[in-house]
C-alpha cells in the first residue's frame, strides 16, 4: 500500500512540475493529454475561463468504431486527429502542449504528431 502511495506522489510531482510553466489562454489554450492502460484522452482547455473548448477520447461513441483498442499508437493517432478537428471547429489553431506526468514518447508523441498533422500548431 505504501508503494502505491509513493508512485501516486511521484506522478503528482511530475504533473505539477510540467504544469508550473504551462497555462492555457483564450488565444493559446492548453492541449492536455491523459492516458491509461486501456484508453487515451485529450482536451483543449482555456485555463483563464476554466472552459474545455474541445475534447476527444478513445471512449467517445463517434470514435469507438474506428478505434478497436484505446491503448495503442493507432488509437492515439486517431484521437490526435479528432481533437485537432474539433479544436479547429471551435476556432482554435494554436495550443500549448501539456503532457502531464507522461513522457513525450510512444502514445503521447503519436497523439501530438497526429494533432500537428491535422493542423494544430504547437
């Protein structure tokens, strides 16, 4: 039990270390990524007003058919494209990338690359 608390504490420290420098504004909101073993989630957040402008996840009903399993790079790429399209529909073209407590590697990097290819600038 103590080991689980230590891991959680380390994850929270990493998340706060990254987010100390990243703030989403109305002109340049924050693209936040969260992943679990089975799913991946992305949100475009305006921290100044506390609003989520666009979001996509491997659990969305629209994307569930195209994503067989949410815990792989193909799913991350699909979610990256979807969140970029939804953000552009909301009038957002520039974002700042928030990887949270996760390394910029694997699924997180695949999501970011797909969002860039779909038209988001960061």
